[in-house]
C-alpha cells in the first residue's frame, strides 16, 4: 500500500456517446475535423417550442449495448451514461461486470437534468389517468442518482459511489471527485456525465435560462467569442472516463492516457458573468497550483465558451489574468460549438477531447466560429498541429459555478 | 494534508418545529410528528400520511424574492443555514469568501415545483407536446438541481467550491462527507454543509406507492413509522433540512468558536445489488462503518451510539442490523441504536443531514434519542433500539449510517475530545 510519492490519478479509458459520434474514436474524428452537427430538434412533441436547434444524439440504439431489463427501468440520460460507461471499461481493458475486487472500483457521475423524459411520461400517467398508473420504476429513473446506481449494479462495482448534481461545471467537479478518491486509495473510478435534456417538458424548463440561444439557423445559433454571440445551444450525450491509480494501471499493463493533475472550483453567482472573470481566474490558479504546473506550461485551453458576450469577455480576461503574457500565445479551442453544450456532460466531453488532442498532437478547431472579437488565439476552421503536454479545461455553470481542470500527457511519468 | 474538521454550528427545519431546539425537544420527548397529509389532497393514494413541517417563510425574514419564488426545499435550506451560521457565531463578512464552501444534498430537488408547473403546461396531463406559455419564467431554477447550493452560497457570500450532492437517500450523509473532505484536504476553511428535501407531492408519493415502500397506516399516522418493530410496514414520508457549519479545527479555535464535535471519518460504498433492494448481510454498509473507524483510528468497542437509517421497511432494518453487528461484533449488543425516522419520518435526501444534526445534539446533551413506536421485537432485529424513551448516556463517539436507492451505503463518524484511544 505504501508508495514513495503521492498516488496519481490517470485516465485509462474513455467512452463517449455524443451528437457527433457514438464511440470515443468517432467523436474525436468529428472533433478533429471540426464537424458541426447542430440541427433542428426532431424529438416528438418539441416542434412548437421556441427552442428549435440543439445537438441531438442520433442513430443511437440503446439495445445494442444495454440489456432490456435495464432499459425499461431507466431514462435516456442513463442509457447514454451506461453505454458510455461500458465503452470506457472496454477501452480501459477492465471487466464489463463483476471485477475480482469490486470494492476497488467506484462510480461517480454529475447530473444536471435527470431523467426528464421518463419523468414526463409518468407525470402524464399520474395527472392524466390517476396515481395507480404510475409505474414502479419512476422512483429510480427520474432522480439524479439513477446513472451512478445502475452503472454500479450492472457492472458489479462496489467502490465509493457519488453523484454531483450540478450545473455544467459539475462535470469537472465529478472528475476531480474521482481523482481525489483515487489519491485517497480507491483503485479506479468510472466517472463522467451524460444528459438527455431534449424532452418536451425538460425543454420548457430550460427556456427561462437567459443564456439560451433560440436562433433557428444551426450555423449561427452558437458562436461564442464572436460579435454575433447569441447564447448557447443545448445538447445531449456525454462521456465516461476510467480514472485509475497510476501504479495499478501500470501493474496491469494498461495504457496511461493522461494524468488528472489539478482542479479548482469557485462560485460567483448565477448569470453574473462579469464576476465570473475573477472566479474562473482563481479556479485556474488553484488547479495549476494543485498540478504543480506553471502558467507557461499550459499548451492548450479548452474554453467554456458560453456564447454570451459578457461571459465570453469574462472568460478571455480570466485566461489572461491567470496565464499572464502566456495567454496571448496559448491556443484556445471550443469544439463544443459543433455539438452544443450537454450540461454536465460538456466539460467531460472536452476533457476526453483534450486527452485525444495530447495523444495526437493536434488542437481541434471551433466549428461555426470564424471571426472573434476577443484577444485570444482561438483555433478556428481547421485543426492545428502542436506538441501538447498539458491541457487546461474550463467550465462555468448557469447557476454560478466556475471550474478548471488540468490534464497532462500520460507519458510524463515524472514532473 | 489532512486537517481536523470541527462542527461549530447547527440549524434544523424539521417536522414538529423549526430550529435545533424544537427539533431536539421533539426527539428527547419521543414525540412523533407524522400525520395525515395536508400539503395536497392525497385522495386515491395508498399512503396518505407524512411528517410535514409547519413552515411559513414569512416567519423567518427571508427576502421577498426567496419567499415568493424559491422552492420550499430551498427555503428550508436557507433558514437552516441561517440558524447554523448564527449558532457558529460566524461573521461571513469577515471570512475570506474564496475559502467558504457549500455542500448541500437533495434527492429530488425541485420536483414539487416541476410537478406543479407540469400540470399547467400539460392541461392536467392531457398532452405530451406541452405548452410553454403556461410555465413560470423561473422554472429553470426548479429544473437545475444546483439551484439549492447556488442560492445558499449567494445568501452567505460563499465563493469557494459550491456543490450539490444527489445520491438519493444518502445525499445528506454524503454532502457532509464531501464537506469533510473539502476542509480536511485544505480546499476551504469553512463549509456550509447539509441537505434539504420537500418531497411531499403527488408524484413522489405515487412513485413510492407503486413499490409499496411507504406505510399504508392512514388511520393511525402517529404510530405508522415503526422502525425495527416486528409489525413495521414501510417508511413514512418526511420533509425538512439540516445544515451544519463545518470548519477547519484550527480556524475554529483561532476565532474562539464553540466546537460541538469533530467529523472523525466518512465513507460510502455501493452494494451493486439492486436499485431498491438490500441484501440481508449488510456487507457494504459494514465496510463503510469500518472505513470511518479506520480513518479516526477508533476501535469499534468505543462506539457509544449508532444513529440508524432505520426506515421501517422490512428489509432495511434487517440489513442494517446485520451490518452493525458485522462491524461492531459483540459490542453491537451493548450499543444503543435508534431511528429518529420513527418521529420525523424519512425526508429522502435531507434525512442524512438531519440525523447527523441529531447526533451532534445527542453528544451535546449526552442523551440517546429513542425509537418511538417500538413495541414488538423482530427476532431478526435483536439489538438495543432504545424503545420509546430517550436515555441519558456517556457519549463520545457516535456513528450515523444511511442506505439509499442506487445501493449506496454511507457512514459518518462524530468524535469528541478524549474519544480516541487507539
């Protein structure tokens, strides 16, 4: 048990279910090519709502990966999470079920919208037909903990389980929560977030967000950092990662894909974007400090990219405040403009992209963004080759959270 | 870096009365606050009883915007947090706001408000393609579970890590656990930690009806919640909030704060068995208990009281009895173990924090709260459940445990000076 240096938490597996790809490699290919998939929402019952454009997961057949007995008990958000979890386990070379040491592996998810479609269906039965028509799975499908519980049960994982029910930044908080669990002694944590906010009533609930874009042209609806910034477009899907103790991973011969090195989190109030400048800058400093990383060592920034002018300005200034002169040199990207913001899933998808970017030595572009009005080196139009050893992933939430995560290349075994 | 974590303030909104004092008075007297549901018309439901809070936001000086727009569970949390901060003597303006954190739990969050507006936009459940024009423009605040922590952080000027924890019925214990780690590992000096839920609504009552988890004893609500009793037949829904001020021990000492106790350890594991079912062995809960004892370096024989999850379902009470026996061995038979759910019901995500608050108060008063309504022993539940009457006892180390849907099993250990010997 004793180690000469503190335990390090490393990424050994990635699973993705996203609007632009139903596996991690497909997602990365789309991200690298700057493919934009924002489109009209096609889900039943959504046609008359003023929100027209989103990042929908298409072509996903949950029954390809998940047994019927789980499908009937769960909402779409858990289907995405369970599928991504299985892909992450496969990628990490871990057993899909019943590992030899079940207490060694935990499950942590972030959730910002819960099982809305399932919940709406049961609400309709209750109010349309009567309480006796509410089914037995409502109590376990709608709540935020559904995905963590089902993943734990399906794969037989008995380690520390957790759920951060959060705004977007919670996706990074969940990764940090997992990494800290690993540093404290857990062998590995299956961690991430997937969301399914595109059901009619869930969409009604989102209409009040002042930051929501209701622009109907998919190419113009979500363009952060531009003069035409008009808010964000929601998305569904997400990613699950295996975050594991480094020596455990090396002992079993698993590829160490990245190190989860540092995290910082602050709060500056819902929709008070100007104040998020100080909060985000502070989160970045805390994350770099925990990672033992100088600002100059950051090779790429995955921006939050809210798409609201004052929020974009605050983010550009926060990067400058925290990274100093290096801020004008470091490439910044926001691949989520191609798929929208999948709430808690968004920064986990960004973290997955950051791992691939470091592995492939390329900064992916920011789809649909061509002409920015902030002092950033935003990578647009096409991917840019670069030697990347350290990535900084940023996220802010609509209820006021700011978070920063530092991930470093897996082969940098000593810093 | 691991720092000691002190509890310096408590605030409670519970059935039977608002405030930590009213809460403790209820527990110490062994009174039950369960009754027929008044918050809505429960006609047609199998279980029509609950432990409700008599709570009027106007009594608590909430700002008008919160009184009018915030969900009931958020109002509970703001009031409980206010009491906790006052109790801690904490001047939030004098603290470095970046070093003040918030960690609050809730199992079902804004579902009561979500259901209310759902009825409006769906013409009473008649249409799938809901009409957005009938919805409250602030409905997103009910949709986003992080509204809870966001509103509380705003009220008390916290700018450090702000988290909402939602692990079903262990949310309250886990929120306290996350706060414990946040301070122990140096990410904040002060954390406003606890949980809140107001789940007494048609959809939540109906979904527990569907799995027969709640008691159908509608004719005798005062005696319906009977944890560990052989005639128990399900839990009684509750609501409420509890908030603690957790603080770096040295930080608390430096400002001369009263320290109730310390958090000695926290752990959680999954049973990976069933979303709502429990094994009869209690292996995973036992492991959580063992881990907390290990963290505090306390021998199991030094546990003076176990605050049980004790929901009053057939399987839970058996599961938990087995878990405690597995961890405490023969000492389990000498250790009082009670369930306050017999008095304040089961407020889902909130109850874990309410139970930790009960443990802090038990340490303060050196009294074990009872299990009300306990009359008939169950041969499979053969520990000392402190029937009906509170019991004075020397208390130094107390344990609070919880089980939740999803298979989560959590434990929090509270310690007082002199309690550690190993």
